[in-house]
């Protein structure tokens, strides 16, 4: 996966802002352009993924994460936070990067077309 494949959008403008909003094991929802995504922190790592569960579109923000997996609160399916895989389904994940204290999320070029 080349970083050039992505267009990057600011999620948080500072480390302070990020730390106030993102807590270990909890899920937060952020609006990027026109799309809601979940941001999660598990074992100190940050992850980004679609806000809706790929099983029956339940909002994942009401779930929780631990050991690198997010658990949907409706049917308790778990999805790997890196690959998005779980129960034969695939949760769309997005890359994150930090630069100059800011946190960015990447969407593949053409995502919004
Ligand atoms: S809707 Fe998420 S596991 Fe069923």
C-alpha cells in the first residue's frame, strides 16, 4: 500500500485535541468531509474504520474495542482493527498518519468520485 494512493484529511489539529477526544478502548465518531468514521485506540494504537457494522449496518460507535478488535454491540461480531476481517465479512478500514502534531486519515484517490 503506497501512501501516494491516498488523499489525506485532517482529523485532529493537535495531539492535545486528539488525546481529549480519543480514549483507550473506546470508540469515537468523527466527520471527514461527508463521511462519518470511527476512530479507536487499542493498546495505544489508533485505528480508523467505517462507522457502520458490515453485518447489518449497526453503529459501531456504541461498541468497544480491545486486543486489536472492535466488537459490534448488536450481535457481538468482532472485527480486526487492522484488516477489518471478521465472521467472513470485511469492515472498511482507513490508514492514519501523524504529521506535525496533526492526525490525518487517508481515503483512496477517487473515493469521493
Ligand atoms: S449488526 Fe453488527 S454484528 Fe450484527
